[in-house]
C-alpha cells in the first residue's frame, strides 16, 4: 500500500526508465504480497489483521494500476470491459466480506482467486512496461491484454463463487 504513490508518480515519467521503474515497484509489491503471506503461514504468524489487510492491499494496487493504465490510454477500447469487470468484482467481494464479517462468517481466499491474482499481476506487469516492454519484446502489451482477459474470466468465476457462498449465510 505504501508503494502506491511511488508507482503513480513513476508512471507519469515519459521515458522508458519510468515504465521500468513503475514495473519494478509493482513487482516488488507483488513479491512482498506473496512472501509475507508465505512467511506468515510457514511460521504460523497469521493474524486477523493480516487476513483482512492482504486482500485490501491486492485490490488497491490492482485498482490503482488499472485506473492509471486506462488514464494513460494503455487499456482502451474493448479491453476496458476486462478492467471494469475486474474492478467491479473487487468492490463486490470487498463489500461481501464486510457484510459477512459482521455476521462473523469468514470467507477465506480460494485457490482459484490466488491464481487470478497472480495472472492479474503478470498482466499488469506487461502493461506497466508498455513502450519500454515493447522495445524489449514486441508483443509485451498484447500479452498483457490477453492475460487481462484471462484474469477477467477468472474474476467472474471467483466472484460468482464468493457470491454463491456468501448468499448461503443470508
């Protein structure tokens, strides 16, 4: 969460090194997301606060990146649908978790949702490098957009799954 302002600032540097810096910051945030969860589980350091904050951090970094990439016309046209699906699901699941929390019902993150998050992170990495990535590998933006659509599909599946499970407690 603390890296979001730096990510935002580096995306507005109109040079390849700005794209690479933004991608590096994003990669660091994604890596710490993975490692802090792994360490917490491995050494039994899990907490209610961590379980609550981790999905919020994921959603904030994903939403920030999607909005910035749309603003910079990197995600455009029909690809906006994938970004909107992802953002809507994130808001829906957050609201559902909040509601279920009041009922004292835990909704753990599913394995498929973890894969979805990983694919989203890879998609955003490709898209964040935009012009710099295109210079390194011509198909980087197209790979990012394809992964974004895969993530949107998984987003709909996991969103439906969470909604179905949540409705069982109403």
